[in-house]
């Protein structure tokens, strides 16, 4: 079962940590347009896009079949490969995590919450939630992920679905105000207790500034045990397709195995 939450209006008053982090948000032109980047950058981006296409499948076997996404599935080489044989470092963007699916499904089914508004897809991964917002007539969507390969995947998924990617960001936005965004979409970012605390306190501040915050989470301990869990209102629960359950179990095992080899 997959849960979707929003922050209630009566959020508990807590002090929050502040970090002064410079934003790095850029407007991204259509992939066919001329880029004001170096030839080396263009070649590097082209290589990344080719690798993403070669190592993933286009999939609509998820909660949002309206979107075709480049994902690692059972038929992909990387499904059974050891992480060291992957051209990507921690390809979390290549899995459509449960929380992201719930947020995206909710947005598509409730388009009025994003229509005509400015949206931040925080920790965007493959970009599904932001793309769902664009399909739901959001005025502007910023896709934010610190992994540059994820941003390339977002751009590819946008092109494949004939959806314009307005802006992308590889900055760590935690601690920034983000007050210019009407809605913040967050899927599967509360996977670690310490990091979840940092994210939730930041999101609480964004909510208190007047933005709507939607959080998708499968019930991980980091959220369920957090004091701010009481500040979230459940908006919906979704049954995940069996393929999604399997994919995310494999991704979790692979991530754990990869980190164990780094220690």
C-alpha cells in the first residue's frame, strides 16, 4: 500500500535549521535547439542520453500509464548486473519508486491542485511527478535532482511524452525558501532518519510560507517515527502493481549491496 500526504494547516511550531545554499536553476531549451554550452558538454550529454536509452526500457507498467518512462526493468542487462558493471553511479532515477508513483497518480487525478501554478519536483529522479504536473496544465515546473544523469533522464522522458521541460536544477535546495513555488512534490525522499529530519523541517517551513507540500511515502520508519508525521494528512492510498513491488525490492537490495562494497 502506498500513502500520500499533505501538510496540515496546524503544523507544530518547531525551530528549523537554515542553510545558505545558492540556487542553481536553469531554463532548458528543447533538445533540438542550439545550446549555449561547449562542444564537450554537448557530446557528454549525448553520450549520457545514449547510455540511458541503451540500458533502460520504455515502460508504462506503473500507476501512471499515461507516461512512458525510461526505466530499468527485468528485461534490462542492469537488472541482474553487479553495480560495478553499470555505466551509472547509483541510478536511483531509473526506478519509479512507490512514493513518486503515488504523488504522480494523485496529481493526474486532481489536476486542479497544480493547474496554472508553479511547481517544484524535489528529488525528481525520472521526473514523473513533474511531468504529471505538466500534463495537468501546471504553468511552470522545475525539476530538481542533484544527479546530473537524472536530469538527462528527465529531458529524455519529457521528449518521449511530448512534454516541455521548463527548468532543471542540480542544486541542493534544502534550506532555501522556495517561496516562489505554489506546490512542492516530494516522492520517496524520506529514506534515511537523519536526512528525513532535515527534509521534513525544511518542508514544514515551505508549507508555513503558503505552499502546498505533497509527500509520497510507502511507510518507511524515517517518516513514521518522526515527530512531524502528525503534521501530515493522508490524502490517498494506492495499491502498487506487482512489477513495481519487485522492481523496488531489487533496487533496494542493489543499493544496499553497493554501499556495503564501499565500506
